[in-house]
């Protein structure tokens, strides 16, 4: 499994998006977007003043982010010293068997919420101007 920043990018930004697309049997991004439109995620709506929405969304995601980190096993660091390069540290990451399915479902929900919420905030901005 990738280490450090590459774990987030390769696993969450790439792998779980592909996994979320598989959950909706989508081969293309357009098919995936249509599948999300057809079945909006529960809880995407946000109440109160639109200026409070980003803080609400950030607060909402914290427990999911915590689970994403506490459910994995991070091994001991390995330091690399290559001549002419800055020293680096990497940490091996081990994922439980059920982690991928959980992560794909989280990605599907969060991508759906993000799309609907972006539309809602743009509507709130442009309807008042």
C-alpha cells in the first residue's frame, strides 16, 4: 500500500472514486454523474445561512476522516537518505479487508454530496445577485 501523501492521493482520490463508480455500475464519468443525479445521497441538503455551510460541511466530515485513519494500521517509519536528496520517511499502511468497501461507499456519498452542494451554493450566490 502507498505511504504518506501518496496513500491519500492514490487510495482516496483515485482508488475510491473508481470503487464508487463500480458501486453505481458506471463505466464513464458522465454515467457516474447521471447515476448520482438519479439517486442523490441522503443528507446533502444544508440549512441556515449559506455562509455557514462550509463550516457545517467540514464539521460533518470529521468523524468520517477519523474513521478513515483509525481503521488502518500504520507501521514503523523507514527513513531514506539518498545522496544529493533530502531525507524522507515512509510508513507502511495495512488496510482491513472491509476497508475498501467502506471507503468506496464513503466516496460515493461524499462525491454526491459535493456535487449537489456545489449546485446549491452556486444557486444561493447567483440568485441573490
